């Protein structure tokens, strides 16, 4: 059976100063386990350690890093519940204005001119817990980076999406008790600074990757 925490070298080609330089990143692919009772699943977020703990009682089902909101656009704290799940969601605020081959990054309220239409930034495996806030696939920076949402690595977001259901509790706090155990020196994604795909891809349906639907494993 594959160990999803195994660190293996992979190559990511990045164009720098007119030439291509190979970057080596460790694989980030945390294990997600099936709950015995989905009604007992809860999600706990530590803003200080930028970690997400999906728990069933005292049993961790998924432990994964997250990117949190900027100081002026903070991730909200408090006790919430999952209010929506959308596998292929696009942002209603941030994205691109497209007019044929002309594609400009921008916000939904600022059209650059006639003939353009707005296409939101892809936010795959959206798990909303408050109006305008949710978990979704994105670059997991080690510093506050988002507009308040909680970005999850693409290799962990499908597991989170499958583990929760409408009504699952979400507890977001500065710290969590699990920080001292599960969150102590965990692996974190290293590919956060890789460039985005071309804008032409980001506005197309191909922006949404296909991940296996059986992402969760049976508990050992």
C-alpha cells in the first residue's frame, strides 16, 4: 500500500530569465481515512500553526497544512458548520476578464471594456462554512496569503471534501490542542511559489483537475 507521507523527489519545470530551471519539490500527499461514523466528524483549524485537523472524536482522519488570510483580510475565527460543498466552484470576486484571446486578471466589479466577460478564479473542492469563506484548492503558502479563505493543497482537498458533509462542525481558533501532537513538525507543501498555469487554461473547464473519487482509506 502506498504511503502518502513518503517523500519522493519530483521535478517541476519553471521558466526563469528566458531559460528553464528544474525545481525539486517533495511530494505532498497526506493520508485521509474513512470515518466510522460521519456524524462524529469535525474540522479544527489552527491559525497559529496553519493546520487543519479533521477529527472523529480523538482519532485524526486527515492532518493537512493550510494557507490563511492576510492581516487585513483575516480568516474568521469561531464555531461554524459546513453550509455548502461545490466540487467545481469559481470565485465571484477574483478572477479574469476574457475577450477572445485577451485575458486580464482582475476583480468581478471592474470590467476593462466592452466585449469582456468575467470568469472567476477556480476554487476546486469548495467547502463553505460562512458566506464568502471556505476551504478550497490553492497554493499553501507558509505565511498569511489569502483573502480569508483556507487554501488546501490539491492532494489533500479531495479528502477533506469527502470527509465533511453539510452540517459538519468547523472550529477555527488561534490554536488547537492538536498543535502539540499532530501539528508538531508536520510536512508542508513546498510548491506554493510555482507559477500558475496559463490564463487561457485557468478560464477553461480544464482548470479543474480530475482526482479519484475513492480518496479515503480504511482506518488501520
